[in-house]
């Protein structure tokens, strides 16, 4: 699955191990995600930091427990521009 195919309500896993719910239907290098990390917050996430996606249709703020077991995860593929941005921000 490509990052541009991830739709609002799908559960995603980030490179740092945190999970979240996609909050937009946009495309490009940044996406809006409801992240369930140390705190629950919505914010912009680099597309290259999304590594897995589950085909779910959750509302923002939903509990993620149990959802990950009932759906199959897809590995996320990144396009050339996203990989270029990843190497650019890795230098900082």
C-alpha cells in the first residue's frame, strides 16, 4: 500500500513504534494523524514515518486495543519524493 492510499479512519504504525488513526484524506509528504503515544494528540506526521496501515474505519479518538488483532496490516511503500525528504531530514 502507498501512503497516498491511506484514508481517514485507517490505523497506522509509525517508525517510532506508536500507533495512530489517519485524520485526513490528503496526499503528499505530510499527513495529519491522531497519534496515541505518550499523550493522545493530533498533528502532522511525515509520510515516510508511516510504516504499516490497517484497513479500518475508526473515528478519531477511538480506542485502538483489539483493532490491530482483527484486521490485517499492510506494509507501506514510499514514493521517490518521500524518500528524498527522509534522507534530507535525517541530516538534521
